[in-house]
């Protein structure tokens, strides 16, 4: 992977994180936007 490709991938991740931060900030002020995720917890023993 070239340096240019690494920079492009890093920029994509930065942009995605910025969008998530904006969404989270907006959703904190809007109580109507609530999403309930069901969580499945498995106990695994090695």
C-alpha cells in the first residue's frame, strides 16, 4: 500500500468519524431519535 493510498484511507475514516460526531451531537438534542438495539451476550469459555 502506497503512502497516497494510506492517506486516502485515513481521510475516509476521518470523514466517517466527523459524520458520526455530528450525528451524535444532533441526537443528544433530539430525544425523539432513540434507537434500541437488542444485545446478545454470549458467555464463551476457552
